[in-house]
């Protein structure tokens, strides 16, 4: 299927079947692999950087902003939620309800470069996954994750540090060989962070 993305770089592979909602709000950089049975919502904006793999059965939904910086990895079954219904009882909940009877919020999730979400991780709205951070399988992330750290559990807690020197070295080599410069996500992040 041909989608009308806001921007699409080189070497973007999408294995059908996938569900892509609001592709006009999605920016795809270069060297991206989106595996089958993935659900992506452009929401208020979805930016997928260079060298990104989104594994099967992963979901980015919620209607807010999501930014996946360069070299981010999403393993099978990852759920990134960028917004949700207000369940406080002051409104009805679900998109079939007329807007005047609903209350919902839109937020963001930002995954900094070299971050990695393992199988079946769930990330709640309003979270920044720090550069180089890893979240272990089955974890639930409700708060920001520190850079170059490994988190695990429900809710996810820091268990140790992750080395970064070799990763930076390999990144530099790959970008040099490929002729792709590092991406600048600052303007997208400013927009995303102002959604609260």
C-alpha cells in the first residue's frame, strides 16, 4: 500500500499488513524497517529517525506526539501510548462518544537515540526514554528513564548503567560510511513537550 507520509527518506521498508493512521503526520527518515502487524498512529506527530526497527505487533497510539530518535529499537509487542481517555468520571470514554461528552488528553513519548525497548514493554504518556537507555522485557514505564541505564520491572526501576563509548564509536563509523549526518530532533521535541 502507498501511504502519503509527511516526509519519507531512503530505504524505508514496511512489511504488510500494518495499520497506519494519519500518515500525513508521520515523518520517516532513512533506513527504517517497520515489521508486519504494527499499528502506528500519526496522532499530533510521529517522527521516526534513521536506522530504526519497529518489530512485529508493536503499537504507537494515543493521539499525541512520539519521537523515535536515531538508532532506537522497538522489540516485538512494544506499546507506546501518547495520550489517553480521562477516566476520572467527569466524561464518557471512547472514540464513538460525541466530543461534547468526552474528556481526553494528548501528551508525548520521546525515545532518545540508542534507546531500546525490549519485548512487550509498555510506555505511558509524558515519558522521555533517555539516550542509550534499555528497558527490559515486560516492564511498564510511567516516569522518565535516565540516559545510559537499564530499567526493569512494574513499574520500571533502574538496575544498572549501560556503557556508551563503543556505541558512540560505531555510530560515528556507520554515519560516515552511509553519508548520513546525525538528525536534529530539537524542533520536534519542543513541539511535543508543549502538548501537556
